[in-house]
């Protein structure tokens, strides 16, 4: 039944698949990420960037601020790594399934681009709904 829907409605089905995957990733992020800590780090990065604009004449201070920004970025990546590990294997398996199914449809050469476009929009919507950083 699902295979027939994919063949009959390839555009709609890839959009629905991408929205389901975006929702799954957003739910995992919602429950796994320390949202308050990441928001604090993002706020600190904005603060540091504002300070860099003030001290653009002082290369020593700029290097110091840039070093702290890089440290904050590394810390944020550590916090986003755990949800990525949880979602990575299921997504790889799911993409293998999708690739096999969409190679027989009218969007065989562009299904991936349809998926990316819909998932970007879906991710933005779900991040707002879940209030994710």
C-alpha cells in the first residue's frame, strides 16, 4: 500500500516522509538536549560578537574573544552530538529505504532535493513549535 502511494503521489509522499523525519528529530532534540544551557551559550556568543565589534582596533582582544567564541561553539557541538547519535542509524536505514523506493518514480533524479526542501521548512516549523534553540 505504501509503495503504491509512493509511485502514484511521489511529491506528496516525499514531503510527508520528510515532515515525519523532521518531527522525529525535533522530538528527540526536545527530550535529549539541555535547551537552557544551549540558549545561554548562544546568548554568550552574541555578547562576544558584540564585544568583537567594539574592539576591532585591538587585535589582542579580538584574538581573546575569538578564542572564547570557538570554545563556546565546541561546547554547543558537544551538546548536539548526543541527539545526533540517537537519530543517525534510523535515518541512514530510512534513507536506504527511500532511495530504493523513489528510483522507480517520476522524481527519481530529484527526490533528494524535494526531501531537503521539505525537511528544512519542517524543521523550522517544529523548532518553533517545540521552542528549541
